[in-house]
C-alpha cells in the first residue's frame, strides 16, 4: 500500500492536491538527497482537506528543482484518495493521523512501513503539517518536553502545545526516535499559512544541529498542556443555528474562543435537557465530563478555567474527530 521513490515523479509539482491521484496511485514516500544527513522528514496530506501541507512542500521543492537541497529530505504524501475530493478521509478509510500505532488494517501496516524505513535511515526531525477547520492561531504541538523538541517548536512560533494523547498520531510515533512536531497552520488555502509552513521547513533544512541553537531561544515559549478531548456523544443532536429540536445549540461564533483563557462559568452552549451532556476524555482515556462541564439554567458551563483549541463549526469534523481540546498553562521546564 506504499510506493517509495528516490526522485520526484515527472509532473508532480504541476499538480494541485486534488490532482495528485493522476500520478500517485497510493500513499508515497519520496527520498531526496541533500548536503547534510540524516534527512528531514515532512508528512503532508494525512488529512485530504488540509491543503497547506502540499502547497508548502510543493513550493519548497520548486525552489530546489535546479539545485541540491541543503539537507536530505523525505516527504510522505498521505491520503491521496481523500485529497482528490478534499475530504479529511473517505467513508471507508480510517483517519490517516490515527494509524501510527499497532493495528491490523492495510493503513496501519503502511504506516508501520514508513516508521520502520525512516527509523532505519535516521531522521533529523519530523514535521507533520496540518490545518484547522475553525479559527486558530498558528501553533506547534509536541509530544516530549526535551530541549530539542522545544527548540524545534520555537522555530515555528512561541505558542506550543504539549500533548500525550492520542498516541496513534504520526508525530507521537516519530517522537520515539527524533524531535517531532505537528504544525497547525490555520485554515486551508490561506497564503500566510503556506508561507509560514514553507519558512519553517526551509529553516529546518538549513539547520546544522539543535545544539547550535542557544537555550535562550526557548525562554519565551507560551507552553500549554492538553488535558481533555471534548466530544459530542453520538446520541446527542447539536447545531450552531439555534434549532430548538436539537439537544445542544452551540454559539454561532464559537471558534472565536480558540486559545482564549476562559473563566469558570464560561458558556459552552445551550442544553435542551440534563441529558445533553458533553464528553471530556482525559489523556488516559477516562471520562471526565463532570469535571469540566455542568448544566445550569439550560446552559452548559465550564466548571474550571480552561483554554480551548481546535474548536470548529464543521459538524462533520466534530462527528469524525472532536468538538475541541481543553488546555491549561504549563510552567516551562
């Protein structure tokens, strides 16, 4: 289920993300030689509707078509079939950013093949480029707090999220053998997101080592820790348009709350009844909804202060993934 090349297929850089299927038949790993070793690994299009990753890597490769890369580069192009329809994933597929731990599906075996090959070759750092459907600032996510991870994140920006769940994502798997990061570049097809991802990848390609970066680089990080994943239970109906028949009505501009430190009592929506609850799963998978939310006078309110991220107004994404994550500030190590 994986194709591996040591050169760019002819015509690849002329294609948009929804045209890649014309040349690439399946997920593809491309190794390109550069002046430094080991290679920088970049993962793109794990979600087929998150186009910034392809736009940025395509621009990077175009700039180096006629000259040697400053460091070797391995590019993994993920869900090509979903990208054709600009979908996160197809109905018959698993989420391509939830397959990087042991499993029995063809997609799990493909992901393990990528892990095994890159581990054996050595990896300088791993970058997984994503978009959000809701309004968020650009930020980086890391799975370890060692200095090299924080330095990698600070090269992207000051806002850094530390998380340890879900463990099935690409950056968690690669974090076992190299500094790894997820970079969240805002909404798809926005030029400043593409420019930011491109600049970050170029910076990493030109970096000699993480030891060459002063520890003072990471002194001003705004560090947050993901404490819960908020989901709407399957049996609960919801909307953003005030439908009185729905169990929960969320505010129409709810994604404006992303990366806002919300106080106790902040409103998360209107509940039709006491059964209209929100699930909040801790990092170890425990249900903690009662810790974070309560229903008071028909409103869902925060019981403790928290900061949401990845709040989205896309009902399909909420069903496929989650409503948001809740975070708290974390002191710098």
